[in-house]
C-alpha cells in the first residue's frame, strides 16, 4: 500500500481553548520519509469561538495545506469524521482529536509502525504505555478495557485499545465503508467493518495520553459506552 500523502482529520466541537495549539502542532509536524500531509478540520457547529479560532489560524498560516468545513448543525464526532473522509485526498487517513489528550508527534509513531510492519492498519494504543497523566481509572481501564475485549470477541483481533482516536487506515477502505455512526459509535463500527475485509490486519503501537475530565471538556459518557456495546453487536451480526 503506497503512502505518499497523509490526510489528518481533526473533528472539533467547542474546543476554542485547544484548537489553535492542536492545529499548530499538526502544522509543524514533519512526517517520516517526507510524506506529504493535508490537514482537514471539521467544526461540528460549535457554540463557542472554535469556528473563529479555526478561521484565524487558516488566515495566519495560509501556506499550510489545510481544509476546513463548518457543519451547519451539530451532528457528532462521527459525522464530522465522515465529512473529513469525504474531503480527504491522501493515501491514508488518521484522526486527530482537537483537545490536548493526544500528542500529534505520535502520528509518526503510527507511520513508523506501518512502514516497518506487515499490517495494513495501525492503531495507537494508550494501554501499551503506563506513564499517562490524569487517567480516569473507571472509564479508561475498566470501561475501555471491557469494550475492547468485547470487540475482540466478535472481530477476532487482539487489540488493547479499540476506542483509540488514532487509527491509521487506507483512505480507499474508509471511503468505501458505509459508515453510519455519528457519535462515538464510529470507533467500534470501523473496527468491526475492518474485521470483515479479507486480509486486513491491525498492528498496535504505544502512544502517550493526557486525560481530561468533564470540566475540561471531556464529552464521552456512560450513555456512549452503552451505544458502543450496541454497535459492536449490531455491526458484527449485520451483513455487509
């Protein structure tokens, strides 16, 4: 699988405090082996000044290869990613959250895993490193761990972090998926559908992680966890 150009999709909803820092870090990131990058930021109809921050960044850094799209109504992280996939022109796609929980420099860790490994898809696992900061034990360890094990049961993969944001996937695979989940169900839907594609394997690489709480803008909830369970079952038994 060739990788000349990487599309980095950044879904954002009410991330005015962090979006500029994330965009700056991604814009300044030099990818391995001179791989070209394009940045696609999708504002999911934020109610704060996220849209203004994005537009100001693009104006200030006009030489950066960046596309932006402002959703007319709030639809969810998954829907924003769907739009980013539609706009992507790279050979591969990776998702970057608009908060500061993940370090964009780890995108190169994923690329290294792809270039030096045998798998077609690379996931960044927060569970392969133990030096995380502010981790919520109940959700991160028990919640994510349970959801990942349940996903593995149906997909046959041996993942440690199915809910990771960092998924490095060939663009043509994502573009040909009939993706339906508009919120955090995107993660299990993609993973289950990857498991149904012949000869697709997933390699995991360790990534860093600085968790934030609800007061700092954490959006996933227990209701989303229930939806994830539903999606694992739904797409596992659904044909196609």
